[in-house]
C-alpha cells in the first residue's frame, strides 16, 4: 500500500513537472514569436551603402583627419586593438570623449523603426538597442509602476521568460542620466542578453566595440570600454552617479579593475564626470549572486532622420 502511495505521489510530481515544462516552453516560444513579429512589422533594416574604393576612402579619411574628427569605424577598431593589447593599458596619452553629432564615422545600422506602431502594441516601449556581432536587437521598455516588471513579463504582458530588455524607472527615458542600466536575461537559447558573454573573449571585445540606441527622436552611439564580472549590487543605488566627484571616482574605479578571466577594459580612454555611460547587465548561470556587465560611453548623438 505504501509503495502504491509513493508511486502515485511520484507520478503526480512527474506529471506536474511535465505540465510546467510544457507551459514554460510554450510561453517562451510564443513570446519570442511575438517579438519576431514586431520586428518584421515595424522595423525596416535598410541596405548599407556600397563601400568606397580604397583610393576614395583614403582621400576622405585624410580630410577627416585634417578636420580633427574620427575616421571610419574600421580604422577606429584598429586603434582600439592597439590600445587594448597586453594588459589592457593603452600606450600614449589617454583619449578624452568628445561627443559628436556626426554619425558618418560610424557604421550605424540603418533602421527605420515605427515607434508609434510599437507603442500601440505596448506603450512601455521607448527605445531600441542593437549590438552588432550579436543577436541583441530588441525594443527597450520601462514600466512606471514596477521597477523590475519586465524581468518576468513579456511584451504582451504575459508572465514568464524570456521577459524583455528593460530599464528601471530610476532612469530617465531620454538617455540623459550619467549611467543608464539596461537589464536582460541570460537565456540558454542565446536570446535576450545571453550574447553579452561573448565579450568574455578578448578578440570579440576588440572587434565589436559599439552599441547603438535608437529612440523616436535620436540615434546614439556608445563605445564599449569595459566587460567584466561583478557582484549583484544595485548599480544605481550603491553608487551616487549624479554627484560629480562620486561619479568620476566610480568611472575611474571601473578602469582600475584587474583583468581576470573574461574581463577586459579599454584603458586608452580618460573618462570624466561629463561622460554618459550605459551598463548592460545580465546573469551568470553558474553564479547566482554575480553579474556580467558590458559598459559603454556615449560618443555620438544625432537626430534621427
């Protein structure tokens, strides 16, 4: 009799687990399908312009150098590699960030995003994030009532994974805060912010140095300067990034981190309190109380066409 009861309990447990798994994967797949549908319907990716001939590119680069502006992104990436090599400390003087409104020096993915239509689907959508070299190409959301609502809610409001890429209401939605923290799950299927872990590889860190943010009014270009493992401390509550001295100390502290396994820094930059950064944060599967951060500084900001 006892064995029969145990068998019934065990069978019920297996059935319950099976039902939960079916619900989990059905919900996750449905959420991913809805996200893909939004991309197809409201985000048009334009074909990139044809590359110039080497001779023409050299002439254009010469003009830009004489004008004191950045050359094309390929040349910028080479500069990054030379500065990040070895222990990550660049040779020569540190580079101070000068934010430009000229996007011509960057390979900004040309997207036409219908934010009006997206916001009819979900009014919490306020921007779009793209990280070339990764599958990260998502709307950014913020709920005004619950800070972490989109940690476990999907675009359609259903509860469960994968959630959304989101910011907390501590941050403004106009990207003017000194540090805007963007959250996303480290999904096993590689979606959401799982691809941030690609930056644990030095070569990937060197070859993919930009993050692009699109809003209804602007396009912003951020240059990645740090990728590292850290604690699960709440960045916006633990560090006073609105106080000038405190914020500059925080920025300097990032670049003073020691390079461990999967941690990389671009120490060619001299970050200051005037600089605006974004912090992309995700989990580490094997370490529940640790996080992986990819941080980038604003280098260009222009009105969208």
